[in-house]
C-alpha cells in the first residue's frame, strides 16, 4: 500500500484550475480526486464544479487550502486525494462539517494568532470556544481588536505590530464568514500562516477531522488510482 501511495504522490498539485494535464502537468486537489476516482475529468474552479458525490464543505475547504498553500506545502493535500469522491452526505452532516471547519480554525489557528498579536486573553477565549456561537463571538472580538491595534500601530509607526494586528483583523473576518462559507475557513489558515509556523499542518489536521464526520469516501485501490492518474498524464493507456 505504501508503494502504491508513493506512486500517487508523483502527481503534482497546483494552485488554481488547469487544462487536462499532460506529462508535465498537474491539477488542483479536487481535479486530482476526480481523476483518481475514475470519473470524467472536469475543471474545478469552485466546489460547485465538483461531482455531486463530493462533500461541498470538504471540497471547498480543500480547494481553499490548495490555492493558498505555498508550493512547498501543497503536497500535504495528496493524502486526501482518495477521500473526497463519495464523501457527500445529508444536509445535517454537511452542516456539522462546516461548523467543525469554522470552530476548529478559530480555536486552533485564530487563537494562536491572537497571542502573536499580543492579545493573550482573546487567544484563550478563542481556544475555549466549543460552540459555533462562542467561536463566532470570539472571532468578532478578534476582528474588532485587531482593527483597533492595526490603526494604533500605524499612527505610532510600529510596522511589525501593525502587520500582525492587520493580519489578525483580516483572518478574524474570514473566520466570521466561515460559519456560512467553508472556503473562508481555509482563509483562516492563509491569513495566519505567515505569522504562525505549522499552520498548514494544523489546517490539514482539521480537514482530516472533518472528513471523519459522516459518510466516508469509497475505497479506491491505490494502484488503480495511480494508473488513472498516469493515464491522465498520458504515461499509459486508461
């Protein structure tokens, strides 16, 4: 199994949607998942473009991470390439996934960013938020305090402190929207990553946890998936 998965890792993940890949090409995470599952290739520019068997919040979050991650980090998403097709579930399950992506992002990414910005009490408040309402209230407070601190730092010409506070305000604003839009949950990681080492690993762990909620994707043989990916690159017959 390890050898088969290693073969899949030869596929290149790239930011954005791409034409059908040639020998040197690649795709985003959702396009790779489409190919690996044996479904007809399609360009994916948003989670709405995914096949109906893809969980909308999981696909949206994965796509947001795919487009925001630096090239050196994007390979982390390859472990999810076989786990998106077949993950769609009932509306209440999809809502639970969306809620987890938002709350976990606030607790484990926005919270530490508050600490970096010099707001330890707010960091603790984010970390302690166990419900969607508590997490949303903490994010709103972070957006307000971040904006105030950024403005004050600008007046004082404290540029580093201002950059941290501005990043906090932007990231908290994304966290507020994440309760309704799972792609915005990926923007939490995007905003915090320049200031928090390990943010992309945390974001992938959050995706792993959301994948564990509800229906699991169909089992796809690793070697078969590898052959499908190779065929898409023109390296062997389909």
